[in-house]
C-alpha cells in the first residue's frame, strides 16, 4: 500500500511512511501509532486526503520521535538515544528533498515531553536549510502549536509557522 516505509527490524520504531510523488507533502507529527506499510490508520488517511486536496501527488509522514505508542503519555520521559539518532537520520534524508512545504502537525502533545521541543527545532532548522517553508494546517492551538491532522477540517488552509518559536531562523 505504501512504497515509503522505514522502520526498525521489529517495527516498534517507524521513521517514515508515505507514497512517492514528484511533489510530496512532508508532514511531521509527534510519534507513530498503528499504521503499517499495508494498513493506514485515521491519521494517515487524513494526511492523504489533505495532501491530495492541496495538490500534492504524494506524502511522507515523519515524527519527532519514532517509537510507536497509542498515547504520548506512555512514552518515556527521556528518549532512547538510538531512536533519536536513527530518526534524525531519516528526517535528514526526507527533509533535504522537501519540495515547497513541511507541514508541522504535532499539536499540544509537544508539551508532554521536554525532548520534543529539541526535535521540533531540529526539524524546523532542516526544513529551512532545504528551502522549504514550515506550515500549519488550520489555526494554531490555544497554546500556539500547529494542530495534529486528526483535528483537521476540510475547510482549513495551509499558513506559515513562525520558525523563531522553535529557535530557527529562515
């Protein structure tokens, strides 16, 4: 079902999932849940629909942290260093080829672990290095974060994100 699929040997860490295209939408969430190479979950279905609506012919879904979990609260307070290292390598590979936009899509879950902010700054920095704009879909949350795809409405549009919020300068 998905020709882009990067994970560890036991598929407990997922780094990337998507469909190739000449103009893919790059999306960065918090952490992977249930979607696999063969089966989408609600978030992946939503990302696909929004990518198509916005004129993208593919998408790649990345995350700030690659460890699978249904709930962010179940993730460790301190990240697994090997997971972070492998995830950053995947982020580098995919973000260096970002076309015009990178959709930041982590919602308020970014506040649930201190290391998420560090990884968000890394993503924003790589995006600007690649010449892509960091964008949100719809309004920011009340706490000022880009909304997660599961909260998205078809009536929303993409808009720029203030990179300085994440310590990056375009």
